[in-house]
């Protein structure tokens, strides 16, 4: 019984690791891009306009990728929530039937 519970917990953990990684990447990209956007003006003053413009473009790309990853994570998380709820209800029904059969 303990093995079944541990395997079930590992299954749920594996199911939710994708959205967790996606959310982490989205937050890191948006924050990193925002910080890079703020500091690109200082880089322009110290290193020159070409390097500053390059950092400005990379920071916009980081923010855009972060927003894109966040949207995709949100979209797929809705289906994972529905699947998790359905799986949990199925397991509860299955365990109730099995407990009635044993009793």
C-alpha cells in the first residue's frame, strides 16, 4: 500500500514538473530582461552605442520569450489541472469500489 502511495505521489510530481519549470523559466526571463533593459543605458554610456543597442535588443527578446513561455505554461496548465482532477476522482471511485468489495 505504501508503495502505491509513493508511486502515485511520484506520478503527480512528474505531471506537475513541466508547468513548474515553465513558470520558473518565464519569471526568470521576464525579470532578467527587465533588469537588462534598465542597465542597457549604463552599458551604452560605458561601452558605446553598438553594444548598448545589442543589449537593449537582447533584453526585449528575453522579456518576449518570458511572456511567450508564461502564456504557453498557463495554457497547458489548464489541461494538466483538468487531467489531475479527473485522475484523482477516478482513483477515489476505484478505491471506494475496492473497499466495498473487501468489506
